[in-house]
């Protein structure tokens, strides 16, 4: 473990000079120059497509800039040279984790460690368990990566980086995959690393998180440096949000902006839904739904749930308490062993997803890069896939027309992209999510199931998603939102239902009492997957 920098050390941890990155005709970073002092926690913020991840990848040697230099603790690092960057002390933890799933934690650490020799499995596990305890990372050395919940996988990634004696640790959107309580534990771990002399870079979206943990903040917009690094002490949320959003700040509703930035007091009351018109039926009706536990978690146990047309219902709960089982059951991917599901007054038993989509079901999945998109396929092919489900082979659907329609949809959703032909995997996380939203929120939707719809999105994109979901509700669709962010649920939902251990344990309406909802999540015996890990 690297110790604190010597007293009087003047070399910045990272000194970027006129860094420019181009992908063909697209400029991801343009002339970015910034100096970051050692021993601090630095936040990098900006809207989706601002260049945050590109900047992190340049620092880690994964991307070679077209021009400009990068110095790490005063040492010039050859452009695009990962080994040199790691030798200088830089480690990057990606948002999408990359550890071998069949390895144990101890095997991962032993593999990246310079420690060599012939050891028994038990000796390796004892050594690395002691090391994990010493650096304050709560992991079992004998646990397999594939069996760990998301938060623990992230901890394993951080541990892997620290084995390499990281002096500059970069975490790319580390909070996007964590529940609120996991975020607090992550920040405590980051502060502990700072106390050990490690400089930490955090690529973040939420202003509350930036002001809670970072010593400085740097703002990028459109690939250019707006400001920074500047101290976060005394920095007002409204000022920071204005720097991030720029000219589009005025397009965000004042109440939404307050909720997203943490400005002032939040009332935890959603907007008033439109009055129901005579003859409207329920969008979703679930009675006594039972699904055995399996790959999605606890299963469901006699769940009742109603979502009316023109209503937004939120599902709250510690992650791993039946949320995935609920979505799988609605989609027909997890058949019920008891109970029934109706979508738009039509009962579904064994019918597949195509029949349910025909009835108006639309789904924004939990994992955009796994369940939501084919990363190697073009953007327009990803967008039109839903329109081809259940369509006759003889139905007219020319590629030129589909590509044109996809292009129009992406522009309406403000997706930052070069061409409809580019692969989905080339987009930033937030823009990839917008492609899914553009595909799923359409005029024929009667029931929209949105699983973590704003995870990883910036302020402007999050507000746009909220407005789109409210707009769908106002047009008569029922909306079911599953989110680990209680503030999000309280801001947008007309009703919030708590799931714990696969059971519905409470229903709440505005004005919401965060303590009462939190008590329902915990007192009912709800626990997350992290509690089930070995």
C-alpha cells in the first residue's frame, strides 16, 4: 500500500495538458487541461457524453489522445500505454466489472499480486483474508466472484486495484450500481483510502454525492473543460447544477431540479395525476402471485399489486427482495406457480413476451448492457427490434424506413450519437439508456415497467425520463417504477409499494414519510442479496 505523499511534494497526482481525443469525426475531448493535487478525493462530473469516462480512460492509459500529455505524479506517461500508467500507480475500476466470475476473491488477488511461490488454497485464503481485513474491505476471501452481490463485486475490484499499490484510483460511476446504503459504505471506504494517502477520482452524476464525499469537483461539458478542479467546500448545489447543465438548465422543472440537486427542502409529494376518465380499466392487476426463488432472488409469495391507468406506482425495497422476480413474472419470463396477472384487463398465464407486448406492455430492463441492448448491433437495429416482435414476415418493414424512424426517435430523446449505424456498445451508459427509453415509451404503451430507469443518468437526462414517464401517465398508461432511490420514487410516484423477502408489506401515498417507508423495508425482514452472500 502506498503511503502518504512526502511533505512538500509539489507534483500533482494528475496533470493533463491540452488533451484531445477524437473518434473519426467525433471529438470526445477537446483541449482539456487540468491539475489534480495528490491525497484528495476528486469528482469528475458532466452530462452523459460530456467526456468523463474518456478522460478517465486517458488517465489510465486505455485511450491514446490525438494530442496532449498526461503526467502522473510528475512522470510523463506514454499515450495509450496501460502498463506504464499502472507502473506509475494508476488503477481504473470500470462501471462494468471485469473479474473472472469463476475465481474466488483470493484467487483474483493472488493472480494480480507480485507474490509468487507454491501455496495451498487455504494458505492463500488466510493471507488474503488478513490483508482484506487490514485495509478495511469486508469480503470473504473464499467467496466466488459470481456469487457476490454487486456491491461486493465492486469491493473486489477495488481490492484488486489496491494489490497493485495504486496511488491514483479511478472509479467510473461507482454509485450507479449501488443501493443508497451501499453508497454510504463506498464513500466510507473511499475516505479510508484517502486517509492512507491514495488519490481518488470519482466519476459521478448526482450532485448530492459529489458534495458529500469529494474535496474538489471538475465539470466537463461536450468534451470541454468548464471548470475545475475547484473546492467543494461552500459550493452551492444550484451553482454546480448550472455548470453541469449549462443553457438547458431552464428547461428543467424547478421542483425536479430541487429534487435532483438537493437544493432546499423536498416535500416528498408527487405531482397531481390527471382525473380518471369514465371507462378506464386497470393497467396491471396481480393477485396472489407466487414465483419460486431462483436466479432472480427470493421469488414472490402471494403478492397483490394494482397499477391503474394514468397512475405511476413505485416499488421500493432493499435490492434483492423480489424486484427482479416481479418484473420477470410480468414479462412472462418467470411462470407463476399460483395467482394471476392481468395486463389491460387481459389475463395472462403461459403466454410469452410477444403476446404481452401486443397488449401494451413495455419494459425498461435492469441491466441495459445485458438485457436491454445488443452492444455489437447498430443503434437502429436495437431500436427497431421491439417493432419486429410478433410481426409477420410479410409485413413491410424496410431497413431504410426503420433507420429513418430510429434516427428521428434518437434526436427526440437527445441521444448523443454519431450515426444510427454505430454499435450500441460505443455509447456512454446514459445515452445507451436513452436508446432503450426511445424504443419502449411509445404511443401504444398501456403498461410501462421501468426498472432503475435513471440509474447512471445525469441531471438533465433524469429530468427528461421523469417527464416522459409522467407524459405516458397523462396519456393514460400505467407506469410501474422499480428504483433503489427513494427520493426518485417520492418525487414521481402516485403510490409506493414496499417489497420485502418477496412479499408486499406496505403501501404509501403522498405526502410520503421516508421513515415509515424505511421502517417497512427493514422491519418486515427485508434483506438484500449481500446478506445472502457467503
